[in-house]
C-alpha cells in the first residue's frame, strides 16, 4: 500500500513539473525582478482578455472566437497575447486553437 502511495505522489510531482513547463510565463533573462513582475502582470491581463473572449462565445463558436483572437495577436506581433491564448486553449481542451498557436509560434511546439 505504501509503495502505491509513493508511486502516486511521484506521478503527481511529474505531472506538476510538466504543467509548469507548459504554462510557464516566458520572461527575458536580462530583465530586473520588477520588470519580470511587469511581464507576469501583462500575462495575467492578456489571459483575462482571452478568457473573456472564450466565455463570451457559445461552445461551438468558442474555438473560432479564440482563433480570431490569436490571428489578431499574430498579425499585430503581440506575442504577449498569443501566449495566454495557447495556455487557455490547452486548459480547455481546444486543441484546434492550441495547434494553430503551435503553427504560428515555433517555441510553442517545444511545449
């Protein structure tokens, strides 16, 4: 029984490590701690906007609404907006949107 509990705990740690890698907020290495927090605040704001777009559309239209949001971010070069759209798509199982993110953002393919 104890071995099973330990194996379960180890699996949970592995899952958490993978989730941290997928959902990590990218921040340049050369920025100050204050600037890092500014990046994180920008991410939270962008995630909230993506979430509102996803929540405002009915289920069948949700994918298209987020793809449109992603397209706009890509056209304008807004990588800070594209990143949270990808995360939201992965969390909600909207794999068409996640795949579109990976196609337009080479680093997302690594995650």
